[in-house]
């Protein structure tokens, strides 16, 4: 489950970067980056290895 969260966070960060620089979709892209950061923080708090 933790590995899935990490993969999801990476996908969301890539999606945010593409959207921010290429399409500028507005608030939806920023919501994606917030979700990705929360996923990474949850993984760090759990203390598991990446």
C-alpha cells in the first residue's frame, strides 16, 4: 500500500508539472500537487523506506 502511495505521488507531481508548464489548467493542477505532497508526507511520517 505504501509503494502505491509513492507511485501515485510521483504520477501526480509529473501531472502537475506538465499541466503547470504546458496547459496552465488553474486550480485543478494545484490540487494535484497538494495531494502528491500529502501522500509523500504520509509516507515519511510512517517511516517506511522508499
